[in-house]
């Protein structure tokens, strides 16, 4: 039997894997395309598609995807317009995609699918542009993701982990608002500028008693960034707030480009 006869046999006996194997060879496909009785194969193909269009046989889908590629992408098989539409309808129902939807110009579901894909693509581009301007990420669902680490630097994370190792039973709060750990009545003792700062400022690390839920130790992690004039003024106001509240603020100076794990542990042991 020649290639076309083999294709017809596999088609009629529903031996989809054998048919797909035969069609995997471009030489076979070129021979099939030039065979005068190819039209018989095409007619039988349409009939089989109609018979199995509601069937979940993925082996048939694999064969039809290959035939679609041979027609649309490789331009080896010359299928009639009717056959292409039947083939594409089947594939779109099983595996909706833009390449199928673009062919089905009169199919309302396919056109709705294209509109939805265009909208999603436009939204993704707009979100990406917005994200780059805002310096935020795109989340899994395609939405802007404004989440961030609770730590503002690797050193803050080192300090937190060292505290957890030394004080496993206490609550450790990183980057906590001063207004959450100091009674706001302290503002009566502060200058106007410092009052405003109180409600904006955070503390790098607060160690809280797990029984009373009251803060016990307050740690601020300094670095070279704290040497600029604005930060010096902020540090002065923060020191004043703790002094007025009768609380001791412990300041640690991080040495640049050095791991401070052991030093942090030693310091926390000392103050606690």
C-alpha cells in the first residue's frame, strides 16, 4: 500500500498513533500531498472529525494538530477551506488558542476568546509599564504586587534571626511603628516637629515579653546612611522620644561588608 492508502486504513481503524507516526515524516506528507487520491483522505478526515468531535481521545487531537501544522505552518498539505475550518473548530474546542481563533472568523466564541486575549495582553503591558515606573513587581495573577520584605536591609534580617536564636520564647517585632510600642501621650513632652516624627517613625527591632505582651528591649541598627544630616536629625528626635518615655534605646553600628551574626548574638545576650 502507498502512503495515502495507509493513512486511510489507519483513519478508518482509528489507529491514531500509527497515523501520527506516519505523518511525522515530512517525506511521507509530501508524497501524500501529491497523491491524486488525497481528496479521499481529506473527505474521510472530515467525517472522522465529525464523529469524534465530542470525544476526549487525545491521540486523535495529536494527529489533527500535526495535520494543522502541515497545512498552516509547513504548507505541505493543501487542505480545502472546509476541511481547515472543520479541523480548526475541533482543535479550538479541545485546546483554545489564538492561532485557531484567528481562522474561525465567524465563530463567536473564538472571536470572544481573541478579544479577551487582546485585553489581557494590553493589561499586562500597561501593568508592566506602571510597575517599572513604581518600582514594584507583577504578581502571579497579573496584578501589581506591592508586597515587600519586612526587612529593609540584610543586616536587619541578621539582627532579627540572631534575636530569635537567643530569645526563642519572646516576640520579636522588626520595623515596628513607635506609636505601637510607646504610649502616644508622650507627645505632650515633645516639640512640635518631634511630635510629627513620632507618628511616622519605626524601630528596627523590638523584643516583646511573650507573657505580658509589653516591649522590653529596643534596638536600632545604624549604618553609614545614618551619617547624613537628615538622618542625624531623625536619630536625635528618636533618641529624645525614648528618653522622654523613660525607655532605653540600644543602638548598634553595623560594620560595612561584614557578617555580624556572632556580634549580634553577643550583644543581645548582654542587654537581655
